[in-house]
C-alpha cells in the first residue's frame, strides 16, 4: 500500500534556497534528510530544518521579511504571505482573514496563528 503524501516547508529565518513558508510535496524522508519536489525538481534538505505535515495546508503562510531578502519590494514592509496553492509571495496589508492570490486567483484563509 503506497504511503500518503506528505508536505514540508522551511521554518525560521534560514536560507535553504527554497521559498520560505511555501509548502512542497515530500518525495522521500530519511533519518537525516528530506527530498522535496520543488519546481519539478527533487531538492534535498536537512530534515531538522523542515516542518512536515500529512495534509497539504490550505492557508497562507505569514513570513517575517528575511534578513537576506533580495527580490522583495521594500514597500511590502516587514512581512509577506506565501500562497498555499502556487507558492507565490504577496504583500500583506493589515490583518485580513482571507487573501486572494494575484498569481493563481485562489482564495485562502491567512494562518495568523502560525506566523513565523
């Protein structure tokens, strides 16, 4: 019987060369590492750097601006949101209960209680 799919994201203000707050499908888990499916490619990351769940989250991740951010407009302020549907980063103004993605048009709740 095949295993149920798992999902993972990087936690904290660390640069692992994947989008912080974005949920990626888990291809394989070993005691030391996890292989994620990122942009149609397998990517290996240390297991202890990830949060792993058994159901794909359907809420926006709220992320504090990384200290090493490069391509993020300063006008976005000190935090932004990551879409659970397509991993698109988006400006976060105020404290909305839901947010529509500018990329995929999905409307999802914002995970304020789970913010980094």
